[in-house]
C-alpha cells in the first residue's frame, strides 16, 4: 500500500475475533438486540422540537409506529455550541428552534418529557452535534437518558472550530461522566458519517472503530459503530461487512456493540419518489447486511425540517420495506472484496502508532496526515486527500495524501475541480430523481 510522504508504516496485528457476544448492557442495547434476534430492523428518526409538548407528541407518535422503533430527541444549535443563555431567551420568546434545548429546559422538564413514554420497549436517544458536550452530558446523566452519540473526531472536524486536542480531552471526560452512571448509557460513534458524503468507506470504518475504541478506553461498555450509505450498494455491502469484522476484532469481548446505518447523509433527492427510493435502498442494504439499526430520512429532507407526521411516514415505510426484504428470496453470492477491510485495518493500525492511548493516537494521526478527511476544512485536518466517484458509482481514493492507502486505479490523472466536485455532490440526487424529472419534462412537452 502507498505510504504517502511519511514512509513505511509498521502495522500492528489486529486482535483475534472474540467468541460469544457480551451480555446486553442497558435497555437501549437490550431493545436493539431483542429486535434483531426476532428478525426486526430497528428504525429511528432524526427529530427534535423546542417545546416539550411537541417533542413529547413526536416521541409518542414514533412509539406508535408499526415496527420496532427508537425515539430521538435532537438537540438545538444553541445547545450544541453551549450557548444555553440564548436557548433560554429563545424559549422565553417562544422561538421555533431546530431542536430540543436540554440544558435550557433543565433536568426536571426533560424528565417530564420522558416519563411515561421512554421505557424498556421504547428507549430514547439524544442526538446533538457538540464538540464540547460536557454540560449536555452532565444533564443527560442526571436525566437518566438511554443513549447519546457523537465522538471526539466526528463531532469536532465537521461541525466546529474547536482544536482536535481540546475536543478529544473533553470527550474523554464526557465518556467518564456517562460511564460513572449507575445505569448503563449507550454511546454511538458518528465516525461513519464524516461530512455526509465523498469520504471513502475505509476511512469511515476506521474512524468509527477508533472512536468505539476511544469510548471503551474511557469506560463505556454499550457502543454502536456507524456507517452512512454512499453511492454504490455493492460497495456499501462490502463496507458494512468490513465494519462488523473490524469492530469484533478491536472493541473487545467486554463491550456490547451493534452497527447502525444512516440513510444517505449528503445532497438528497428533490422529488418525493426519488427520496423514498433512496430510503428504500438504505433499508434493503440494512437488512441484507445484517445491520441492527437504521437512521431514516424523510421525503422533504432537501427542503426543510420534517414534521412529526412526515417522520412517521418514513419510519413506517422503512419498516414495511424491511419486512418485504426479509421475506424475499436470498440473492445469493458472496459479498465482493475490493480491499476495503484491508484499507480500514491499515488506517487503524497506522493511527495507533501515534500514541499510547487512542485519543492521543487520533490527534497525532491527524497532525501527520495519516488520517485526513477529504474536503474537510477544519484547522486540524490536512485536507490533502481527495475522493472521486467512478463511472460505476463507486467511491474511490483519487489522492490519499499522506494516508497509508493507495489511490485507486484509473484515478489520479486529472485534478478534482470545482465543477467536478459539484457534480459528485449531486450524484445521488440526480440518480434517484432522474426518472421523475425526465418524466415531468416529457409531460411538459406534450
């Protein structure tokens, strides 16, 4: 493999795959495992509202979905940057925030939100986007929340200007806050969703597994690793198999973990049919890959924040597609192997040589460009790597920068331009909208 400008990299061998799964820790993991053992795919929205009454109504609607569902409370933008005073003023004015301000509402109000709706049959996850979530995590621990998510890299580089060493130190403290709770809390890595698109699978997998290792290092024992649907179903299927194998190898046999897939996080189709086709593909990918949990998107993602009813429609559609896929005859054939597992393993092992613990290793690897997220402008990201979508829809390394992986065959002869970048960003939007837009254009000519 190409070692970039940094020379050869000693590779530490991966541990062997553990034998039995550890017991499920906490009601979030118990619910996911029980649903998976019963043949169900757990579906979950990305939903958040400012006032408690609306947020409660949203949770109750998701709980009533026909299918195995988990509730979501998405936090507002003020809370994500620890501007809790602005969140309080917004609540006083009755402003329509883009999420639920946990800290501004306070522990008692948030407990009232959850009481009588969150239980063993309906756990609730708080989703936030904060690089420095200490105040939020303290509130969630006092509330008795079931789960949250993020990570020292995945909620720093895409969403903030916080230096990576500062975010890593903060997340170490936050993990300990959660780990010290009497009841087990679940923590999901967002590492498989970096920038939403145009990040090749091997880096998404490596970041998700490394964040999972970081969580474990700081006391967490209930973890999920993530992956976001990209531009090729075949490549995604291979990637999810590699993620599952690497998580089993590196997270240890004392950790209860599962895989969560995200419906495409990039530029979304504009037509309702195109959006539902995109969601359908992600559901079928989740079932075929054995993924336990799916974060869905709605038909209006390209335009605005969805309503409660639109979230419910997407969840019930996803549950129905999952049931249909489970009843379909197996497609047969082995998952293709193009080297995603080997690339991700190389990224993990080369990262770990930069520190005695996972946090310092992550900081060192980014400082030396051995981890490098394409098109990410954060000050602690080298931004030398580039990715491209080939004519068949597969996401490849155009230029890996200093990372110890090789550029793909057929790439590297021409630079990625502003025009080609825009074209790639709209790849899935065009692919899933094409039939509807072409049909509308033809009808307009008649």
